[in-house]
C-alpha cells in the first residue's frame, strides 16, 4: 500500500505550466520592488529635517553593525579613513563581503556619497528576496500567488525591522542564497536536468560571501532534497546525479575555493558520463552521503553538541551538581 502510494505521487506532474508571460513576471517583480522600497523608506521623511539625526548632510545609520560594514565599504573605496590603520573591517571578497561590495560598486557607478549609499541600499536590496519568492511561484505555475508571497515576504515584521533604511547589515542578503537554492532544486524536480545542480553547487561556494551563517540553512535544504529523492525519486538518475554534484559544496572544513570548484565540476562530469547507469549512481550517492554528511556544517554542529553533553556529564559526575546561570540578551523593542 505504501509503495503504491509513492508510485502515484509525482510532484513534477502536479507542477502546473506557467500561466504568465515574462512581461507579467517582470511587472510583478517591479511591483515587489516598489512596494518593498516604499515601506522601508517611510521613516526617512519624518527625521529628514532633524539635525540631531544627521551627519555629513545625511541621516545617520541605525545600528553599530551598519557602521562597521559602512566603514568597511568606505575603506575599500578610499583606501584609508582618517589615517587610521587599526580599523576592523570586512574585505570585499571575504565573509559577509557582499554587503560591502554592493556599497563599493554603487560608489563606483554613481556620484553619491558613501553616507547616502549606505543609508539607501537597505531600501533596495531586500526586494531581491521577494523577487526570488516570486520566481519560485512562477516556476510552480502560480505566478499570482508568487506575487502575493513576495509581497508578504518583504513586509513580514522581523524581516522589515532588520532591513529598513539605514540598517546596512548582512540581514539584507541572508535569504538570497537559500531561496536561489530552493529555486534551482525545484527546477531539478520539474525538468530532471542535473545541470541545475551544477549551478546550485557553484552558487553554494559563494554563500559565506553573502552571509557567513548561510551554510547551515543551505545544508538543511539539500538534506530535504535528499530525503525527497530517497522517498519518491530513488530510481531517478537525474536526482541521484544532482545529489552527487551538490555534496562537495557541503564539506565544512576550509577547502580552497579552487579545489572545491574542481570537485564540483569533477562530480558533474562523472555524472554526465554515467547518467544512464542508475545502479552505479545509487551506490555512489549513498557512499557520498555517508562520507560527506559527517563533514558538513550540520554534522559538525551535531558532533559538537554531543561532545558538549558528554563532557558536561563527565564534569558533573566528577564534581557533583553544577549550578547554571542565565544571561539575558537585550534587543531592540521592535525585534
């Protein structure tokens, strides 16, 4: 009965053909952009005439982290700030470098000051998240629902609070890679084309550039795809090959990017050469999962928790009862 049920479930058959042309999708994306920018700009006119909220003829940024990343962007643009060589900063191409690079690029393409750029970029960038949600809806054949979901995404309370004008922080790009990954994995489900896995895996090599804590969420998404394949598509060579291509991107320890890319491309060519040999792909996929999952961020995090538990248990048995103290972390009222 269970097997019969699985045989009758075919997600790609249930995915509807897109009902809207590219012109409509572009219009929906524009609506999301305008709406997202409008609600994030809304507080600016209220304080624009208050000199207490201004510096260098521009409204102040809103958080300490915003000033950290704005300083990094200004340092990348000018080479130095007030001859201070002791500034802590993020590089253009390091972890969390995307937010810095976006301001640096804007300064090169426009004549605006860095104060203006870092104030208003948080109005523009969050719309990327809503547009990715729209594209997922369009892929599934529900473009209108994708529009609604995109509007809800950009206006959800916690996301809105952390992406308003002046909040120049990595929160602006937190969901870009995970949502792009979901989109590409759904394309694999719909088209049975493992080339999407190559794009997804290469994209994952850049995820710490966008947000340094993104790998854990991305791995959970990939593991969900692995579970879906194991339950419903274990005989699908394209899905098995896609998993093999994605696995090198999940290794958590510091591999040089060039080696990681070489492993991904090597896995892609291996799958291309054996894409019709389902038995081999099943064995290789199983071995790859067993080998890589313990080396992933998720496996590493799980092992650290288990180790902590047993170390604490040993300490307790040797010392006796331990007292626990609780630390209160204050946050903003809105959050």
